[in-house]
């Protein structure tokens, strides 16, 4: 490193210290997590914890009853949802609802459009889940969440670090490139680093944090590789289908390690494209709860 230069870690600290009003995840997420660690916890107890936050609980029920999740029968209470879907699924849905509640919405800065950004993120989640299913990876629900959150650092830049966000936009205008390359050139810190910092702050599971940090450099991941690889591939497939807009116009190079490891082929990609079509139609519900 050049003497006197700021290390990437210090840069992250400098940048994130500027965020004074970072949204926190509702207390209910950490409550459910600790309740779930106790094998004697009942569905009623968890249901009560979630229902304490009425607005969140109603969003969770809208998701549970949506075509996207497609659970049979009408679910009227959170407790009922837990009984039929299990703690883990409900926790993932609560997390999804909270993210849209805290960081969803509309907005624009330069060529960046928040609604189109979320469409890219939802598509990445849907494709990551489909890839997980195709390779028999058991965490397919978590893969959806990892895809949904992979670029969350861009939202943090957009909503809370406007000065830095504008610098990235100016760099992209000057020289069209991947968002991450523009970040490195203009502000010296990337959305992956900011996103994984947020994931740690929010106490999100380690696999989600790894997928956020390594989706552009999958071979650097030392753990949770399948999740990281699925998200890396899903981001690229969502971009090549032009679903939504991630904030740049280039498509990253598909890592050959990921291609080989997940046993990708042209036929598999075509099958994924076919199988996600209906899933994407059903994902309109997310825009209704934002
Ligand atoms: Fe990214
Ligand atoms: Fe992306």
C-alpha cells in the first residue's frame, strides 16, 4: 500500500461512520432467532413475538397468502403460519418483509432507479433459488434471500451516503463500467463491502453475508460456496435477461469455476429461464408491500 493511503478497512469505517440513521431490523427478528434456539419454544410464543409489530405481521401474512409463496389454503394468523410452514420459513419471510419495509420504495439518482434496482434483486433471488433447486442445494429459501440482498450495499449508498453515490454515478457517466469498478475508482469502497458490513450489523446468518461479500469474486469465498456461486450466477443471468436494472449496463464475466462447479450448460440455462417465468410474474407482491 502507498504510504499515507487509507486501507480499504479504514475507508469502510470512514464511510460507514457517516451513516447516522441506519435502519435497524425490527427487534422481532432477533427475538425469533433466540426463541428458535430453544427447542421448547412453541409456535404461539413466536407468533406472539411477531404480532407485537402489527404492520410487519400484516405484511408477513400478505406474503404467506400470496401466489409467490403458494402455500395451500388461507392462513389467517402468524401462529397458524408457523404450524404449517415451520419456524425457519416464517423467519425468512419476516426478514424479507422487513427488508422491503426498511429499504424498499421508489427513488432516482442519475440513471439509478430504486424500483428497477429491486426488480433486479428480486429476479436474482428467484434465479438463485431455482439454481439451488436444480443442484439439489438444501438452502433454496435462503438462496432467494441471498439473491435478494446481494446488492443491498447499493441501497445503503443510495439512501444514506449520497455524496459517495453521486461520485460513483459521475464515474459511470465518465467511463461506463461495472458498478463495482466505478466504486473502486471513485470512492475506494464497494457495495459488497458495505452490504456485508450491514449484514453483520443486522446479525444476518453467515451464508447471506458471504454471498453479499463475494458475489463478484466467488472464488475468494472459503465457505458457503454453493450459496455464493448460485448468487454469482443468478446476478449474471438476471442481467442477461434485462430484468430490472442493477445500476450499470455491463454484464460481469461468468466465473469458469462457478460454471464447472454448478455443472452449468446452455441447456440448464434455458431450463432455468423457462422455469422462472411464472415465479417472476408472481413476485409482483413484493412491490405491493414496499
Ligand atoms: Fe453486485
Ligand atoms: Fe446485482
